């Protein structure tokens, strides 16, 4: 790395072609960009790249939803990287020579609130899904008015549908009405949980199944 002491071009910083200019207290330093590797990725590297691509394809449209339902105890700006790391380690399952998303292991919500339990769902028609759950009232970190959220996913169209408040925790039952566009969809994956987004609190989500 070379250092420029006196230069005729005034202040220099940034990148120019294959050269990078960096400013410090000692002056302007110049270095060359590393040459791109021509080495073919190993089988393990290709597998890791494939897994990362699959996880990011699933998570990218979820970022806005997760900002309202994912509140780890230690909140920091790297929360999305934590989610990505979890998915890479726990939410993929081997299928043939590759991997697929393991929906039962996907987290669509996380935090300190107590999740509802014994959640069941039925789809008696095309326009709604009936939900029932055990509210867990009287338990720690469970308030009667905790909003119950729901997330639906249609794999074939790669679409998510988020309802931030289907009902209150205390209700124990609810009907989740589907938008007109979603009524023709089958095999909808469903997750539910509780979230108080304004207070940055949520429960771990529960995967209910496919409807």
C-alpha cells in the first residue's frame, strides 16, 4: 500500500478503476483491488451458496413482517442476520441432492411474550380459516389483550399475507378472513403468535399447518 503526500488533484477518496483511495490522519493511501478468484468453488461452498440463496429467497419478502413480530431479548440492528443464521441452521431440510425450507421450523415471530398453546385450525370454506387456541391467561408474560397475529404463505406464488390482529389472546377463537385473491389458493402455510409491536414485544410463533 502506498501513501500520497502531495498530489495535484485536491482531495481524493473512493475507488477509481482498480485503485482504492483511503483517507487517514497520515494522508491519502492508495491500494489495489484484489483480483477476482478464478478458483472453482468446492462442493461444500456450492452447497452453502445454495442454502444461503434459498434462505434469502424466503426471508426477503418477510423483512417488513418480521420488523413487527421479531423482538429478541437483546435487540440490535443485526437482528435480521440472527434470523438468517437461525434459518440456515434449523429451517432447512435435505431433499434429494439439495435442500428445501422446513416450514414447521420457520420462525415468523420471536420474543419474551408467552405464546398461545394448543392452536388448531380448520378451513371450512375458501374464504376463511377458523382458529382456536388456549390463551394461557394467568401465566407470566401473557396479557388478556395481547393481539394474536397470523401469517399465511402460498408457496407456488411466493406470497405472504400478514394479519397483525386477528383477535385478542383472551378470545380463544377467531375467524381469519382471506382476501379475494387468496380464496382460490390451496396449501396455505399458517403461523400464529402474539405481538405488541409498539412495545417491541412478541411471542415465538407457532406453525399451525397447511390448509
